[in-house]
């Protein structure tokens, strides 16, 4: 991290804002079944019986835990929290290409997702999508970077990787498409092959994400979740950045506007194939939200508007209307309430470490 960034007030503002949002406004929660993730991670590569849990198809955190040899659930939870924190720093660093408008990105739905579902690999997916979108918007088509990033994204969550490959290709300009699509496709396919090899290595015998779609009532329930709560669903992905999309719909050129709504449509379609409605939708929208902010910052009409006013509208609307998260029902707070409470875990660990000193 360069010294220029460390002296950059916007970087520190973004980091402070993100910390306030995840710790106080949204509040951190671990997955209800986080203990299952932990137990499976300990027995990876050593179980003779087939493992069937679907989340093994997103193996990043379990592999890290296996590599570190952690045998305490509390330590595993702290590890997940530290990964969240480190990744947030990297996110705040890598959105600085948006300069004074970068804060707006923090007020879209992805930050709710990574706060409420600690234990899933979503925060890694968000960082990778930021890096990929940044390369696209800055016209920086480093062949090996694209291969590497899409390899990791595909291995981390191949469904997110597949649909992001489609949406990023749509957002690319015509003269960028070949330079972007070829290495990205190579990276995605390679990552998926590596994932299949890993699943066979651990004797995975469960249903894949693709097979899960065709379970009884999954598709019907997923579509109903969206159909019955469509406005809340859209809000859960964009939050305050909804108003930037509306603004650019009138003042951006037709080609870009068509791209916005085509990417939005594909993201809705992809989300309708599973039950983690707002969680997946908010992550798939990351490239689109970045593109909207990038275009807004360079839009001639937008420059006539006070940028402080724009940021105020995005922030105020996000806080006033609050998060409305579709996860079976419309949730105003995290649906993960059965796992260990983060705000009880930290004092417990601090008291344990300093017990002798305080005595």
C-alpha cells in the first residue's frame, strides 16, 4: 500500500465509514451453521464417507482453516473476522480509482451481505469483482491478472464467477471485449476444473448448485421471493445507489443505459435460480454499481451538481429507508441469529487473555 494512499483522507474516511456500518448500523453476524463449516474444515481430506454439504463448493475459508490447523471454534470465528477486516482495507484501497465518489460504493447492498453472512466467502468475491471491474474501467487488460483473478473467483464461487463473466463482458466496450473475454474465460474454466478436482479429492457426494436448482419447489420459491417483494429486492442490491441509476438513465448515452439494464436483468435472472436472494443479487451488482459511479463521476451533467449533495442523497436514503434484505422473507435485521454472538465473543476473548492482569 503506497504512502500516498496512507495520507489520503478519502481512504481513511471510507475505512471509517465501512467499520461503522458493519459494526454498528448493520451489525456483524456469523452464519447459523458456522459450527458445521468449522467441523467439516477440520476433517477435510481425512473423511472416508462422502461429504454432501453444498457450501463445500465455495471452499476458500475451510481450506485456510485446514491449512492453519485451527481446532477451536472461537479462534476460527476470530480468523473469519480478521479476514473480513483485512479484505475491507483492500476494498477501500482498490476503490480509490473512483476518488471523491468512492464513498458512494459503501452504500450499496454488498456491505450488508458481508456483515450478516460472515462465514460465507462473499467478501472475497466482492474484492475480486472490484479488482476485475477496475481493470475493465481503467482499460488495463493484463493477460495474467485476468486469468489469475477469474481463476480465484471461479474456485471461490463458480456461479458468481460465471454470471460476472457475462455481465463484465456486457459492460466492456466493443474494442475491449476480445482482450477481456479470452483471458477471463481461460481463468474461469481453469478455476472450475480445479474446483472439480478438489471436490473429488475430498470425496464430495452432494448435489451441486446446478442440481440444487431442480430440487422440489426451489425454483418456484426463489421466483416467488423476488416477485412478491420486487421493490424491496431491487433496493436490497443497490440501496442509495438506486438514485444514481435513475439519474444516469436520463442523462447517460443510450448505449450505456442499455448496458445498465441488461446487466441488471441478467443479475435478476441469475438470482432467481437460488434461494439466497438478496445475498447473491447484491454481489452480482458490484460491477454495475462501480460502473454507474464511474460513469457518474465523468458525466458532464453530473459535474454541474455539487458532489457533496450527491453523496448526501445516497447516504441519507440508505440510512433512512434502511436495508430490506430478501432471505425467505423481508428482513430488516440479520436472519443469522442462532450462532455465537460476535459482540459477546470479543469481550469473552479479551477477558480470557487479560484475566490474570485484571486480577
